[in-house]
C-alpha cells in the first residue's frame, strides 16, 4: 500500500535505480524505532546478484544521505526479489505466465480474497489466473490485486536458473551445467 512517504521515496530511489541499470520492484519502510528502508530491485532481464545489490546500495547511499527522506536513523537493505518473488508490477504477471502464484485481492470476490493457482498472462490490463479447482480462467482487474507472490516450485527454481544462465548471471553456487 502506497503512502506519501513511500511515494516520496520512490521519486528519489527510482531514477537512481534506473541510472544504475536496475528496475525498482518494491520499496518499503519497516519498523518504528529501528527503521529499515528495504529496496528490492532487479536488472531488466530479471536477474540480481549479490554484487548487483552492493552496487545499487553504493549508488543509493549518497542520494539518500543528500535528500534525507526518512526522519531519524535507518538501515538501507537492498535485495533481489528472490525466486519466490513478489509480483508488484503488471509485467511481473506477464513475465511469469505458467507459474504457480498466490494472489490476494483488495476486496472479496465470491466471499474470498485469497487465491492460489497458475498465472495465465495479461490481457487489456487484467491478470488472467487459473484458480485451483476452477474450470475457467479468472480475469482479475490489476487494480483489485493487493498482493501477489510466486509459489516456490521445482519448475520455478529450474526456470529461474535457466533465465539467470541465459543472461550470463547465474547465482553464486548455481550449477554451471545444463543438468540444473
């Protein structure tokens, strides 16, 4: 959920992310006394290594120090979306078509707000979703989605490794051969 503070932070952070070659996936401030500014980002190809996180952190720190957008002390944490990533942009629902996900809506539909199923693409700004136990593909207006997240499956792990390898950015410790 967007607040004036997160909107202001996005205005500061997003241009720096883009200039460094990254896309902002999610930004949040957590904690009340010991605050943490969490920046989740990735490269346009969907990859993000530990070195990328460090590089983006180094790019963001001076900008955040200069603008001082958070009152008091806080910790900056830059991370990748991970394999079972949150789905925060419409293009995430399209990019991960065919994979298992959980979606929570802002309001109940047929007395239910949470759904599990398979992403079936995007059409006219709506998310297509094959809900477990349902025959027909649901058409969910993107604006009704409060949150979405990929479900960790063997297929998702395999595809994530394949995409990272194709981008020449396999995660540290990942197998270097095609048997992964």
